[in-house]
C-alpha cells in the first residue's frame, strides 16, 4: 500500500472515531416496550416482541435511532430500565414473561439484560443475568460502578458490580417477607440507597460500602402503597409516589373506592415526611429534572381501566411541580393519552417525554417554565407498549 493509501485509511479511522465519539456524546433516552400485555379490544389482538429503543433527544424533536429485542415488563413501576451516567450501558429488567407451558399465561421473570450503547445507532446486548423473581426497579450509582435490582417475587435487592461493559453478581439483600419491593434509588454520594416496599408501606434505607449492601434500621412510612422514588441531586430529600394516598388516621378504616394518590417529600436528614401532596388517581411515576428544580408526575387518572369502571377517565394527567427541598409547588398540568407509564426530562428541562401504553406511543411535551404544551408532530409510535424510559441523568 502506498503512502496516500495509508493516509486515507488513517483519516478514515479518525473520522470513524470522531463519529462514534459524537454519537456517544449525543443526548439519548432509552425506552423499553412490552409487547406481551393485552387489553380487551386490542387491535390487532396479538402479541409483539418486547423491544428496547434508543431515542435521540438532540434534534428539533425526539427520534428513534435504533431498536432491538430485549425482554422487559410494564407491570410494576415504570423503572425497569436504567442508563449508566456515561450513557454507555442500559440495564433492563423483566418482571414477567410468557409461560413456556401455556403461552397465554404470564409468569414471574428474573432477567436482567445489559445493552451496550457505545454506538447509540447500533446498540447490542452484551450480557444476560438473573436477579430475583419479579425483577422490577433498577438503579445505577453516580460512579457507574454498582447496580441494584429489586424483585417483588422474592423480597430481595440484587447487587451487581459494574466494570467496563460487564456486570458481576455481588450478593442479595433480603427484605421482610411479602414486603413487595417495587423501586430503588441511590443517594448521590453512593453510600446509601432507598428501597420502596409496597405491601409493607415503607421506604427502607440501605447502607452501601463498595459492593457490600446492608439493611439499616431506618424505615419511613410515607403513605399507602408507596410505589416509585427519586432522590434530589443534593441528597437531602427523596420524593415518592403513594398509589393509595395518605395513611388513614389510626383507628379509622381505609375508605373504599378509588382514592387520590399522593407524592411525599422525605427529609433524609431526619428521615421524616416533610410534605404530602394529593396528585390524583394512581400516580404511576415521578421524575426529577437533572438540576432537581422541577418534578414531573405521571397520573393514570383511571385511564388504564375499562370504560364504565369506577374512576374511569379517557385521559391521564401529567403534572409538574417546582421543587425547593420539602416544598412542592404546582406549576403546570396537561391532559395526556391513556394508561401512561414512564416519563423523562431532557437535560435542559425544556421537554418531557411521556410513555402512554394505551396508544402504544411516546408523547412529547414542551415546558417553558410555566406551561406544558403537547407537540403532536413529535409523537413516536411503537408496536409494543412503552413501559419505562430513562436517560443518563434520570433519577
């Protein structure tokens, strides 16, 4: 090969490297989509494969860069995917799978899939592991060295060390029997984590030392059926959803029928609930902006039920609150599609992406600091039901 040929090859290699670096630096989101869940009246009434889709958020509107098969589930809180802080890996859990002995039946699953996002336009599965049965919420620490997965089926938190592009099992934390853990989030310093136990009605604090994770004696009871959780960037407050709303007054029965769900602000310096805000029927998800200044809450509002059922509405709600420690101030609200699940902010908090399983789509909302405006032209359609969405700055 002559000198000009070698130079051409060198320039091509440099260009390819720059292109790859640029792709990795792009702002992306990862949506995982459940093709197993059916509802009466589905058209078509068949199942589709579960998928993972990589979304480009740097353009004028979100667009799908690539997709690939990946087992997941929309049953449980919409936190079945996490993206590492360097946006190089996605971790995907699957709480359910089709029963091999009866394909019309769903059974608990324990699969954790690791997807390499080094080239967002060509993601690839690099590892498949197993957590506990009913694997749902997954979180990664800020250092990108540790992942936690909670499992509803065996009341556990599975611990995985992260090095390079691989995860290594590092043990399990056993929780109280039938506590039903649904979600987990690290504190920013990486020295602790918070686990939501739905049936036990508590937020449990864990201690983290390297890959050693242990339970502490701290438990906070924020409301009835706590579900999802996020922690502020400063680590001074946590915010969680409560599907069943406020805790009843001691000695009083829990009211019958649909109840307004709540979000709670928990002071992590005192382990006390600082604020409780009613947000509507079934708050599925909440997500903080990267700077911690605003909180988006996804409220199902009865839209996941059958028409005519108690509390049914043909739309959901997306609500935004301004956050100042334990103070939550309502800022904006918009009607949404039906049976909506996860949501994610862009890094500059100018847009919220909202997954609506009823229409098998991701809706896009512009946020100018005071109002939410849906952008119909930016809607993304999927064959499977969007179940969970994450970015490198989520949670």
